């Protein structure tokens, strides 16, 4: 999961474009009777079809789709064979939700299954088919923050007020939820809080293959609860210095929440002002 954050100073605007909100990324559902509730094996009854419907319920897509993989699991591979049980997601039309397409892109994953009846050691075999998807998704937020040259000055009318900011969800499972601002003598600090607001788990980049339920590597502690900054936050054209400043811009989530602290040095003209600290 990548996150882009652009901070805009408080200003008046003629109009805004409505954003797609919510905490959904990709949504998957087995189609009705797929697979069938009962399969009777025999000379003509050893094969069956599976169809999984996918929809992009969020506000991100890349080239009208999303990169990742879908895996099927939950069955004994000695008894059940499923051709191409892992399929890449980016081959499907899963365009993001927007004003033109408010429901998001929709597509199907189709699989062919076969029962190896000769390996059945009982009259029946029950299994719960499991679909696991791991994919890359992005969150983008551009809130306005108050840059006040004299935040402690009283008795004058202010264009804005310095204080904590709460953000709505950004149409993705990972969201920037709060920004806390603190004005110091030489700089302004922003504590940016990031949360997993969806129903899935954030995993390390490059570990999509580990989501295969037969390998079960995705549950390894070192692979989960990671999100990444696509770029450092900015105010206008100024890039903020942030910590933790890992080389890969990764942020570790603890109990679904993480944060970064970013600093914006005050311009010299602002440093000359009396901030009420004397």
C-alpha cells in the first residue's frame, strides 16, 4: 500500500471536486453455484467451474486495473485439481470509482476444477473453497493546513486556526486519518497518523506470492503491517523532512495504526516575527 500526501496551506478556492470516500479496495465474491454445492463424481461428473467476481470499490487504479494476484485454496490438492489456481489481477478491467463510473470496474476470474475420485478415501469430501487476494493500492490525501505567522497573537481576526485536522477516508483500505500541527520557534511540525480502516491486512511490497494459502507465508510477522510513502509529504513545492526516514519509505503499523512526524522549516521572514514566545 502506497500513500501520497500533499499539504496545502489554507486558502480560498472557487470550487472543489467531490472525492470518492470509503474504506474499500478490491472486493471479491464467488458467483452463485460456483462451485456447485454438491458434485457427484463419475464418468461425466468429475469437472466443475468456478467464477469469482471482482470489483474495484475504491479510488485507485493503474492503467485501468490493479497489480496483484488472486489465489484459490482450502482444498486437498490430491483430491481436487484447479487449473491456474493463482491468476494475476492486472489482466482484469478494474477501473477505479469516480464520477463517471461510481460503482468501479467489474470483471470475472474463471477457473476449471477436477475431482480425482480415485484418491477419495471416503464416500464424500467436504471442503470450503478460499479466495485470497494480495494487491497494490494507493491512498492520496491533500488536506489544507493553517500556516499562521502569529499563532499566539490574540485580538486580531484570523484567516484560519492552527489545530488538529481529522480527515475522511480516501477511498482506500489505508487512510490518513489525522494531522496534528505544532508551531515551534524555528519550524512547524506535523504528526500524520495512518490507519488500516479496511478489513484486510497490509503486507510488505513484493510479497504477493507469499499470499498463496498453501504456503501461508503471509502470516509471518516480518511480512505484515507495512505501508509505504510513495513520496515525502509536501507543502507547496517544499518537501518535508520526516521520521522515521527508512530508505524504502516504509511505515510499520502497530495494532493497525502508524505515524510519521514531518518538519517544515520556517522561512526567514517568518522567523523574524514575534510568535508570542517571549
